[in-house]
């Protein structure tokens, strides 16, 4: 009997993992493309290998308007931690610009809702780092934008770094 329970538990765990992978693949395949302007930071970590730490201009704009009060709905778990959504306006190149923090308002044409997380005083979208193969840092020196896929729930996945002309950098 315990073997049957163990096998069923294993099958359930593997099923949940595969379902999560399938959802991420669908997100990458069918999500809307959005581009966020980068704010530069130091591109190396000796412990993790070569990577570019990412900050976005949109994160700076969110930080400026986020309430500094724990009683506000944006602060869930203390002043340092917040989860929320920001409304952005997309231009003809799918480049996003700040509109407002989401408060349940309807979205206008070419507007999208993006999820963000504030952790330890930093605003993050999906990832705060872009990893690349050792010795290829020069390919990403010209990075000006991060390209994301966003789903209907506003979850974002980083897919590429782009130059000033919105061309993909790297392979």
C-alpha cells in the first residue's frame, strides 16, 4: 500500500512540474512582446559567472510613486516587500512607458498590466539578471532594452536584450 502511495505521489509531483513547464512554454510562445528601457548597472558576478544585473527605468518610476506606508494595499509583508501591477502604454515598437500603478482601472488601447515585485528596496520584473556564456560579455555592451513576453495575467518573462535600435543582442 505504501508503495502505491509513493508512486502516486511521484506521478503527481512529476505531473505538476511538467504542467508548470508547459505553462511557461506557452507564455513564451504566445505572450505579448513588451520592451523596457534599461538603467545600467555592473555586469559581472564572480560567484555566478558572467551576467548583466538589470535595472529598468520603469522600476525607478514605480519606486517614486509607491506609497511609503504599510497600511496601503501595495505593501504586503512590510515596507521592504511589495507585489503589485503597473499600467504601461505601448508605442508602435512595443516599448513600454509608465502610466500608473494598477488600482483596478480599465485598460485603454495599447495599455498592458505588468506584475512587479519590490524586494529589499529594489523593483523587479521577472528577473534582475541576464546570464550569458563566459567570455561573451562584449555582445551585450550595447544593451539598452529588455524584451519580455507578458501573459494575460501580467506575468513577464525576460526573453532577450536589445540595442538602441531594438535589435536582439547575442545568439
